[in-house]
C-alpha cells in the first residue's frame, strides 16, 4: 500500500536534501511553539537529544493530524555545549556572545528525525555531530559578524558550514547530513524498509 510522504518542515535545506535523494514528497510547516514545548518537558528529560526528539515528534504529529494515512517526517536539531542548550541569536550582540562562548571548545549538534502515521510514532533516530571551534581572535569575530550580517541569525550556532562559517572550525566529527539537521542515511534506510523509498 502506498502512503503519501510529507516533510513537516519549511526548511529549504531539508527539502533540498530529500529532493536530491530522489524522494517524492510534500512539505508543510508544523504549527507548534518550540520554546513552549521545550519548557513543558520535565527537567530530568531535557537532555539535548531528548529535546530535539520531543520537538521532531511534536512537529510530525501536528502535520499528521491533518493528513490521515500519510507518512510524516518530523525533524529538529538542538545545539549544546555540555548540558546547556542554545537557541538562535536575536541580534548581533547575542550572536557575538554565542560565538565567544563556543570558541576553542567542542559543541554538539543533535539532530532528531522520526516517522509518524496517524499521530503514532513508527520510527525515530538521533544523530550527533561534534563541532570544535578554533580559538579565533576578537578581531576575526568582529569582522566575521560584520561580513555575514543577518545570516548569522538564521542558525542556532551563528554559522553556515557551506559558507564562511567553516572558517570558525578546526575539527568536525560527524555526518554532514546530521550537521545540516536531517540524518538522511538512517531515514532513507527506514523508508526503504517501509516500501516508501524505492531506491
């Protein structure tokens, strides 16, 4: 039996990853308040990976409720330094504070993905990438922020690896797709098992 496939995200990066992999799908943003959902989680369950999965499932269920019988892909990513979670910077000053905190240290990108049908979770997975920033100078940080402007506010780490953000790093340990926010290889494998991905 063939089920329609829906990505519960408006992310152009995630849409491109699925399209480039040859999948046929629709995309629809989930109507959820991420910060409210995060705050509603019990404190002991609020590990970076657990938060990412909680949000991924909430997004998938939100879209699934509107499309009976469809298989919905939910995904979310958190960024953590130790047990501390980060959120997108509101302005240049906040971006500077984030990057100052991260420099010279390893932080983690925790990418969760799940499949939901009729509001029931069929499968879930979390992948983690370790990202070590080099100890760049204050002068470099200021010039980086000036050159990249509003772009740094578009991601939680204030960088895009496919752009100048790569200059912030000295080592990366993790899957490229995990870094982009969608653990693509395990997702494709599960879709093949379900008969949705015919590759």
